[in-house]
């Protein structure tokens, strides 16, 4: 009999869906057709107004109303306000959540989004008390309080700090497993040398700075690329920019004459190969990008972060010596130039990153989830 797993995600950024897809891929690898996975965004597909607009509102809120996001974050960290919001949402969205679970019957329901780790699962327990539940925390050090539901059958912690926070929130220690952040199984494949990766991708065999800006092409990417090009003009180097779905950004970069080779790309599927081709990475401090860079042993310059849930990512990377935080484009460019000019320094960072990496996390987490089936 096929066992069914339902992953609850929200397309507020690309990381939650990517994590669910990595876990679904790992379950497929372990069990083949014996386990089937569904990935559903309850906000977009089931929620009442205005929550059904949450995925589309997330990026404008982060980019244009950061003060409002920080206010909401502080409120969510307060136990009384969070409990009130959780209870209200459970009642308000109950009929839609009942419909969700009727449409997607499952033996195991897994949340990979903080806002879906309590209210939907409370509705599920009232409707189907025998269905098992799990939470896979896809944030790092500063994961918000809403991740931690004491009643969950299994909670996967990404790091020590998340495990400790889960215990403090009342999750029994026996239900907590620290297994890292799930990333695609391609990151667990035998590594490809930088020379070979560049050859496969059609790049020149030059020291390479990779700039990533998330699936939506967020942040001051053009300013960063301009600063990098100005800093690297007098040495052999090239810049690769992954613009995601931000096609106007890709077109502007492609139309500009640069003093060093610049390769702007849209959305790419073979991120592991592009990371293998690079000497260093400039990226927003998203947990997925950090986990992928660690798996590739890639020194990181973190250029920005979402206040609240990504604040701790900066300290995590710097504390473990896997990269640095630089805010201004000129500072970012200077750091990249220093690393490319001193490969022995970059290699030391690579070694620290690899020691911290969990490239098989998706398989490890899928094995733990399988125990609930």
C-alpha cells in the first residue's frame, strides 16, 4: 500500500518549496513508489482573504515596508501575542483547513514553514487524530517561536540553537532530531573540480565570483556587480550572476559593457555545478543558500538579510569561519578581491565550510520521517 506524505509550504521566498522538493526527492530515493509526496501551499490554495495573498505580498513587504515586517516579527516573538494569533487563525481558517486535509489525505503531514506548524496541525489533530505530524525547521539560529508546536510527533532541528529553542518551547527532547537543512541530493554527489565545472558550463578557466540574489533577484545586485567589476578589472577574473526570475535585471546586466567578463543568468536548475565552478559566493543570507554553499565548500560574502529570521544566519556563518557579512558594495568587492588574490586564505575557509556542511541532510531527514510511516 502506498503511504502518502503531505508537505505544507508557502511560496514566501523560494526556500520552503525547495526544502519540500528535496525531501520528496529523498523519500523517492529511499522508497520508490511505496511513498507518494504532495506539496501544497495552503495560503495560496485554501486560505481565506487576505491570507490567500500572503505569498504575493511577502516580497513587497520585505523590500518596501521593512519597518512593518520588523514590527510583526517582534509581535510574533511575544508568547501571549503569538498564542492569540495562533488560536484566532485556527478558528478563522478551520473550514479551509478541513478542506485541505480532505483533498489531500495523508499518513504524515510535514510543515516546512513556520506559519504552518501549529494552526493547520491543530485542525488536523481534531479531524484525524491518528495522522502523524512533523516539522522540518528550515531556518537557522534565529528561527521564530512559531516553528515549535509541543504536540508534534517529530521536529527536525537545523542546528544546536534551534534544538535548544524547541526544547524551551516545550517540544519533548525525545521528539527532536538535529539533522541539518534539507538541500537537493545533487549536493551530496562526488565533488567536481572548479576547472571541470567551468569547462562543462562553457566558462573561461578564470577565478570566478558567483553572485546570487534569490529566486526573485532581490537586493542591490547591479551595484554589487559594478563594484566587483571595478575592483577586479586589473586581474584575471570573471563574474557570474544568477538573477532568478528577475529578467529585467538579467537584461540590464547583459546590455552593459563590463571591464571583466560578466555572465548574467536567469533561473538555473544546476546550481551545484555553478557553485562548484566558483571561487567565492556573494549572496543574501538565506538558510538554503548558506547550506548549499557549505556543501560546496564555497566561501561566502553575505550581502543582506531579512531582519528577524535571517539575523542569526550572519552570526552562524561568521562564528564558524565559513564567510563574512559585508553590507556595502565596495566592502563586498574588496573582500572578494582579497580572497581571489589569496587562494590559501580562501582554501582555509573552504575546509571550515565543508566540516560544517550536511550535504546528505535530505536523506537523513527522509529516513527520520520514514520512521513515522
